[in-house]
C-alpha cells in the first residue's frame, strides 16, 4: 500500500479540515484505483491516532 503520514499542528488546521480536503481530492468509489492508477495500493484507507480521530473519520 502507498501511505502518506501527515504531521500537523491542530492549532493551525483541524483534523476535520484535513479530512474535508482528503475527501475533496480522493474518490472512494473507484475500487482499487485513483484516476489512472490501478492496483491494491490505491485502496481507500484512513489510519487514525486515537478514538476521536476514528469517530471523525467515520462521521
């Protein structure tokens, strides 16, 4: 899988804002692909740090 780890300052940008941007540029309806890129490494996944992030990601 291809993964991007995002380190951010919550006093500058909220986790919810990061999620909003993620969903604006990422299409989870494209099974095993993003645009012209195809394969299992393009599955939609969000890894969370804690239960609060999990709840926000699942909202």
